C-alpha cells in the first residue's frame, strides 16, 4: 500500500476545525472527499494535530494510504483541481509505509498575529487580532521565561477539556514585529492543549498592556486555574506555521 505525505495550507475561516465533526464541515472531511473523487477510494487522512475552528495553517502535515495506481503527480494535481480555494496542497510525496503524520511529530510551531495600533484596520482584520492598547513587547518577552520548559498547563487549556494529562513542554517563545509591523508570537512545543496558545497570548497581552507584571505569569501557571489567566485570544489570528519530524 502506498503512503502519501502532504503539506497543506488552509484558511480555517469557513471550517469547524481540522477534525471531522457532525455539526460542520472540517478540513479533514474536505480532503478525504477530494481524495475519494480523484482515486475512487475512501481513505482516512491523518493530520499532525487538530486545529480549532477558525484557525489557519501555513504548513499542516498529513498522510493517507492508498492502493491507487495513479502516478503521484496526477493525484497531486487532481486534488488541487477539485479542492476549494481556501485549501491547497503545497507539496505531496510518497513516504515509507510506517510514516505517521501524528505519531512521528517532534515539535510544532504556531504563530499568533497581533495588530497593535489605536485605529481599527480595514484590511487584514480577519488574520490578526487588533489590540488598540499599546503593548510593551519587552514585558511580554520577560513573562515568557516562566512558561518555557515542561509544566502543567492547566491554567492555559480549554476549561472544558477532557484531557487529564496537561503537562506539556514549550521549547521556545519568540515575540517580534514583522516587516508589516504586525507582532508575531511564535510558540514552539512538543505538543499543545486545546486553546493553549490562544490563552497564553491572551495573558501576554494583559501583561504587555500593563495590567499585570510579568511575574504574574508564574503565579497563573502554578495556580493551575484557568479562571485567573487572560481571556482566550481570537482563533482567526492563529496559524499552524511548521511541523518538525526526526530527520
């Protein structure tokens, strides 16, 4: 059986997230239906992880297995010809049968984008969070040192999560402005809890605007209480940027 690895870019605005759900259209569903249309096979597409409703991906990694005899390039071109405009397969190749897009992940990088200016912008507003209060990026950077490493991130996960093991390892957090003046919060970790990046960003914004001191991040983390952390930042400004695997 052939194993196909895909790098997928998508705009998550119109979707209920990556994973198939009964109450909405998911990225996974659209990909599986496209593959069935091109190959005639019903397959299961496995992603590197779930992105929530409204979250985008620059480089989501996924795989599926197929008995199709079609050449790789025919499948690749065929899929992009039938996929909607907000989903595109950037790269596709055959990989060893034991490659698994989820199990083999070494780390993932998410980037959260913030437009920090007083005036409400008309353009790009669906792809960054407009924060009108001036943000001190140095204070935000100082606060990140308390959450880099291996910790229980109960304070930063979704309140309704069913996951019992909430220990995760953050490898790095980088906060900088890009060429357009947009603040980018890049978070690198082995894995993430539901809403984890968005709740961390919401807390960093409160620190950046001066509501809390950077040391408050340590207290919030140690409390393991979601109620005392910052608000959940909007989904539409979050992007899955990169997925890394063992060489």
